């Protein structure tokens, strides 16, 4: 009988709630793991998605190579595309000796824009 009286005096845990206690969902955000989750989401958005966009732009650039484009290879060689095949590109690197080199498409770093003269 004494145990029953103690339980009644203490109050039922289902009906009484401390006044200063936050709801259960607010207590979740006090956990430091949420900060890590937010940082990972930001990392995904800014780094991984932007990398995918860069890869897609590079793939498009390599797919659009055509005769006459000025290019730079990943090794720094500058030249003009003479022939663009499916897997490789023939590049003329020297006008005086008519030197041509073959590169795989993935060795092309960028298409060099034509230099604009200041008077035009």
C-alpha cells in the first residue's frame, strides 16, 4: 500500500511533464551530429554537384571539337585541330614544318579562344 501512495504522491510520469523541458524534436537538434549532417549537405551541393557540372561541360567541349579549333593539351601543347575522329584528334602544332600530332580526346585541356586585337 505504501508503494501505491508514493506513486500517487510523485505523480504519474505520463501526465506530468517538467515545465522547462523542450519537446522531443527540439532535443534532437541539440545533438552535435546535426551540425555534421548540415555540413555534409552543403558540401554535396557546392562541391559534388559543381564537379558534375564541370565534367558535363568538359564532355560537351570534347564532343564539339571540330577542324580549325585552337586547342591546348593537358601537357601545354598548343595547336590547331586538323582532324577530329571519334576517339582521337589530329593536331597541327607547327606551321613551318607542318608537324602533326595525334592525341586522345581526353588529352585536350581546353579550346583556346581567338585573341582579340585591341583595335577591333
